[in-house]
């Protein structure tokens, strides 16, 4: 009677069956007999199992290192992507709140420096000389600085396109 398994379970069973079949084929080619026909006195089954486990352990350590490197690489890229997404969200919020802003560059500089000042306050919030401010979320303040810089860059691009 065939067991009805969930798809994931069946994929695991099929995967193991394929590996076992491949190992049986290798064993037949190497030893000219199946494991069923092996002579017990010719093999130290426990030692062979331990040797296989030692190799298995080395393979796992190697795979864990590979996955850690891949994860580190992904997270480094992902953190940048997340920060840029937050900058974009802040730009959308700025446009929703203020409308499309176009200023002369000295006025933009005033806005940008004010935002940088809030970053400075957020960075110093644990210092004894800290001035009370609502700028307590360093990440949020940095995102706002970046978003203002992007708004300025948008205007620069727009001005370049019209020349």
C-alpha cells in the first residue's frame, strides 16, 4: 500500500531514495557486490560508520561556513537596500506633507544643515552636555538628511535636464 504523503515529505523521501540509489550503484561498481552480499568479516562496520560521520561533520562545518558567508553578504546588501527604501519612503512622505519643493540652493542648504543638526543632537543624546530635543531617533534623523539630500539632487537633475 502506497502512503499518501504531503508534497514536502514526498520530496524528502524521493531525494533520499535517489541518494541511496546512487550510493548503491557506486558500491556495486567499487566492490562488485551490494551491501547485502558483503562479507561481515571483511569490514569493520562501526569504524566505517565513524569515518563516514567524521566526513559528514566536516561537510556540515564547510556548508555552515559557506552559508554564513552568503548570509553576511546578503545582509550587507540588504541593509543598504532597506535604508534606501526608507529614504524613498521619507521622500514620499515629504512630498505628501509639503508638496514638490523647489528652492534656491542657499535655502536648501539651510534645510539640510537643520536636519544635520538634528542628527548631531540624536548622536549626543547620551552625553552629559546633551541639549533636550525631539531628535532622539538617530536612524530616523539620518534618513531625513538623506531624503533632503535626494530632494536637492532631484532638483539639480531637473535643472540639468532643462538646460
